[in-house]
C-alpha cells in the first residue's frame, strides 16, 4: 500500500504516524486507534468509527451521547494525551466489592 498522507494542524503527516483518539462527552480521552498499520488504514473519521464500533446502532448511540474522534499525529498524542489518567468528571461510585462482583459475575 502506498504511504497515505494527511494534513493535521497545518502539517503533513504519514497516516501510519497518526492515531484516532476517542473523547468522552466531558472532553477526556478514553481510547486510541492507530490510523494505519500494515495494509489496514482508517483514513476517515467514519472508517475509524466503523472499526471501533462495527454496529451502526453502537456508533449512533455513542455519537448521540457526545463521544467524538480526533485524528492526531503521534508526537501530539505523546505530548497531550495520557489514557492512563482517570477521568475526573466521573464520580468514583465503584467499591472493591462492586469490582469483585463484576469480575466473578456476582457469585462468590
């Protein structure tokens, strides 16, 4: 496959050096999809949505809820996005007991 290029923030980048970041409605990042690897490329936002959520009803649901995707270069991703940071907008309602129940399916 020929190397695909995209223009982001006024610069030209190889698609293989980019990633799609999923943002929650609150604006916090919650996921990443490599834009191109091997013979697979997700050059458009719709292609990225379809890869992340294969079912149209899932894509529609998340879009209605306010989730969005943004294509960015790997250097910008490394500088600005940290997916290991917990979203400060979600209240911590989960206790260890609740987590344990979820893992075991509610059985002990």
